[in-house]
């Protein structure tokens, strides 16, 4: 039965997957339109923090409540908040900004399951292509906070690390919030990746792990001061 269910799910998602095999000229125009809309809508965005995390956590979950608190605290310090626009942690991030009348951006993605736009977005964009959406996160974020999440959160986390490691973007704060959730991953990176020489010990300094909302705010405000100095220098 599990194999049958899997085949049915693949069939259900077939139309989305087939888009990657369709008319290439049409795809190019659609990709360009998504980039254009994103750049137009976000060009005047104030300094913003992207918050990532699971879509599957309900509104009573401690991580949801902590995310609302964190987004509110950042909003009070004049940061806009960007999320993936969906439910769970994404909703909590947008809600925290909304409660403080701060700019609350949702970068929504078309998915066969889970993704349903939350009601707390003052700027709402819809994307079909993950890579276009990722460019918007990188281009308009002054820092990343990864709350507990799944593959999507890990994807954003490791992509940010890779871009900084390879000097494709300026350094940004990369915070993992929730030590009970993240410590195992960090310890594995140290005991396997660093120990085996696949990454350097210094590269682990790109990551901060914390349970403290005030620490996150302090990290982001200090980075904004540094960023503003870089802007004046250019």
C-alpha cells in the first residue's frame, strides 16, 4: 500500500515536475517575470531579517511562540521580517512583525502540500521556482535566523553557509535558534566534517547557536552598524 500511495503522490505532483521539462522559452519568460516582480516589490525594503522554520508546528508549540516573540523584538528595533509566507514558524515570524506594525514579507512558493499563505503579510509574493525565491532571501536579508525546521530550513541554512564560505555574498549573521534542536547537528559538523578536514574549524565561526531572543537582536543590530559603515565607505 505504501508503494501505491507513493505512486499516487508522484502522479499528483506530475504537473509541477513536468514544468521543468516543458518549453524552455516559456520557462525563461516566467523566470524573468518572477525576478522582475520580486526586485520591484522589495527594492524599497528596510533592513530585514529572514526567519526560517517548520511549516508543521501549530500555534501552541513553544517554537511558534518563541518565533512570534523574536520577530516582535526584531521589529521593535526597526527590522523588517521576511519569511517563506506559509504556516507554522513562517506564520509566527510574519505575525510578530504584524503585531508591531512592521513590514512583514512573505515569499510564498507553489507546493503540492503544506504551503498555504498566512494572513500576516504586508508584502506577499508568489513564486513557482525555488531558485528565484532563494535569490530574494539572499538579496534582501541582513541576517538569517533558523528556527527548528525540516529539509527546507536546512537547505536555506547550508546555502547561506556555502555562499559565505565561497565569498559569493558579504558575511551575514547566521543564527540557529533552539539549542536542544540544533546542538546535535553542530556537534556532528565538528566531530565529522572538521575532524575529517572537509571544512575548517574557522568556518564554524559563521554560525551562532542560541536560545536567547536578546542575543539575536544584539547580533543583528551590531551587524547593521557594521553594514552601515560599509555603505558609507562605498
